[in-house]
């Protein structure tokens, strides 16, 4: 478990939360980090972090479907006791990070 100040980005703690046996990472758009995404994929870890829009680049319908699918998948995995115990951040009653086996 990792505790940070409220004004610190959660994504800064993600490398400390990952374990060698993790096979998937799920998170909201606050966890978008291309270097972590590339490292996870290189290690064979599924990257299910929601895509983030910007003012210049809106999410396409396909991107929105991906985000919805990842959110549903993360909720299903969070119900498993071996995974839910490793979800350190909860916001608005929704788990925002979890590792899958």
C-alpha cells in the first residue's frame, strides 16, 4: 500500500504498486502515461487504462467503447478477492486501479 498527499498524482505511485506476477493494469484516465504503457506492454502486461481526450483530440466512438469495456472489465476483476485486496485507490465508490492475474 502506498499513501501520498492529495495534491500528488496517483500515477506517480503506479510503478511501486506493480508486482512481477501482474498480468493486467486497469485504471482511469488519470493513469495515462505512455512510458509506463510501453514498459507494461514490453513486459507482456495488458494495459487497460482508459484513453484520455484533449481539447484538440476528442475520443472517437471506438475509443469511448474501449473505455467502457475496460471499466466493465476492471469492475469484474475487482470482485475477485485476490485482486480487490490490491486496489489501493477508491474514488466515488469505484476502484481506479487493480492488477489482474
